[in-house]
């Protein structure tokens, strides 16, 4: 299925966040390696984090911050 102009995304179905998690200290950690991520830039609609261990980056829309899973 291809995305066509005018199509709308169904916002009632939340996507699971699997790339990062929130540690008990409140920091954002990379799910792949468990290391704390570094905030690189902040845009008007998203945050850009970097993992210095894996040399990967993750962009998180501001609207999903409250849904980031917390480590137990």
C-alpha cells in the first residue's frame, strides 16, 4: 500500500516505542545497548538523540515523550 496525498494516518492506534526507554533516573536510554542517549538537537516537533556507543541516532516526536516505556 502506498501513501497517497490526502491520506490520513489513524492516530487512534498508538505505535509501540521500541528504540528507547526511560531509565529510573529519568534519562533516555538506547534499547539496543542500554546506554544513556545524548540530546543532540531540539526541533519544533521532535528531539534528536544520539547513542555514542552504537553511533546511531533516534528522532522522537514531542507527542510520544509521555509514552516512552519506563524500565522496571
